[in-house]
C-alpha cells in the first residue's frame, strides 16, 4: 500500500502579517487569500524493517534512522520530523512508525506562497489517510500551525496552514488563543475567470530574508507607530478587497492591492528592496494597475493585476528579467489524500 497526498499553495491577497502574534492577539487579524494549482506533495510507504526514511527530492535532502518515538530536530528535514513526532505522540501511544516518506513542492521554501506550511499540511494529510485519524479541516490546520510555530519554533503566522487545508478563496479571522475562523467565499465563475485573465505571477529569483517576520513582531511588541498603523491599514484592506472580489470589481481590487502594498512596506524595512522596486515599477510601466509581493516580502513571488489585453506585453517584459512568469489557475479544493 502507498499513501499519497497534496496540498495547494496560496496567494496572499490582503491582510498578510495581521495573522502573526502579537498583532492578532491584541487587535484581531483579517486575511484574504486564494489557493492556486501549485502544490506540496507527500508519499508514504509503510515499512516493516524498523526504519524511518525521509527524502525531500526537491531539496536534495535525505534522513534515515531507526524508528524511535522522537526524532531530534537538528535542522535536517525538521518539518518531516516534527509531524512524525506529533503523530507518534498523540495518535500512536508513542509507538514508533516505520515508513519511507518522499516529498517535493512546486515552489521553493521562502517563495512567499506558504510552501513550508503547505508541506506540513500535506504530510499530516498523508498520516490522516494512512492511520484513519479523526481529524477535520480545522484540526489539521491547527496541528500544522502548532508543529511549525511551537514544536519546531519557526516564526510566522497562521494563514498558510488554513489556506492549504481548506482551499479556495477564503476570508480568515485570527484572534487570541489561536482562534481562527475561516469564511469560504462563493466567488462566481466569471469573476475567477476575469481574475485569472488579469493576474500575472512572477518568480523574482530573489531569496527572501527570514528576518522580516521577526522585525514585524518586534515592531508590534514595541508599538512602533508607523508599523502599527500600516498593520491596521492592511487589515482594513482585506475587508475592502473581499467586497470588491465578491462583486467582481477588478479595478477597485487593483486599487486596494496597490494601496495595501504601500502600507505593507511600512511594516518592516526589508519587505521591499531595490530589485523588487525595479520589477514593480517595470510592471507598472508595462500596463500593470498594481501588484505586491506574495507572503512576508523580501523576495520570492510577486503578482500583478493588468488589463487582459496588455497581459502578454507585461509577461514578455518580465521574462526578459532575471526571474520568470509562472502560469497558474485558482483551485477550490484544499488538501487531499488517497491510497494506491
């Protein structure tokens, strides 16, 4: 028997950063995001030789060990180990599991599409399918959050885990005590078609700095006035963008997107840089209404809104740069698991 799973990556449309503690604990956070047809994949092959093998083929990393109840987190495939440890502890009475796990993602870590959190969701979903675990969508997303943020200690928010688990267009609310409410949006098909015709997704080929979220958190702790006002602003933008997208008002959507990007850059000094600014300005000069970096910022993917009749011109211009345009479609389904 072979168990497989996949979970979709997401575009952070508005409100990103307000899902990160301590802001969401004190003020509540709003995030609007949508999943796309780029995925994190996991395959589990049960073994009977008492071994644990993890292989991340996209990263060229491999871990092999005797099957024991707890695998030490040492920087080598810690996401895989973190999920294994939690599953063995909470659902297998600390009895080790023998398996080979193979994973890969359509996007690299630090891409701004939530790839690390999405991988955790995909791995959990594979265990759910293998062991018939009684976990619903909220359970999977919360466990993924706890494993990544608490067990492993990776700094970040909670939107990625919930997006990957639920799928589709979602307006999410984040509150103290890890309370999350996911509001699925019923977007008409013609609006999704118009959005896809208007979106350009561009991989900058710039490696993102891991210090951005730390800086955002610090600014919230010390109540940096500029950063705090910027956070309040992007939270409001998420509400306004939700209304625009439900109505199919792409021009207003684009306006809010550009406004929100200007606010987001005030949340931390390293969210943008000269290369990102250059790409953004180049896109505007070639027909884009607006755009932003997806995720925390500093690199990874950017996306732009453009008149569909000018899309090809923009794509050609961006592809002349160091990065590349990625074709995509929005997807409605969240994580899936199946047996072969």
